[in-house]
């Protein structure tokens, strides 16, 4: 029984170490590309183009 408890405790300790290491590795780099605003801009342009395309084929 204590072997199982020790394995569970070791797995929990390993998971905590992995979680802390992942949190430490997500340091914000100010010189990187601003991905979110670029993605929002590209997505908005794609939606606008789709609406213009749909409206251009309608009969007036």
C-alpha cells in the first residue's frame, strides 16, 4: 500500500515540476511578432472579402 502511495506522490511531484517548468518557459519576448493582432486583422480582412464576394453576385 505504501508503494502505491509513494508512486502517486512521485507522479504528483513530477506533474508539479512539469507545470512549473512550463510556466517559467512562457516568458514574454517584446521583440517577437504580435501574433494575436495580426491574426485578428487577417481574419477580419477574410470576412470582409467573403461578404463583398457574396454581395457582388446578388442581383440588384
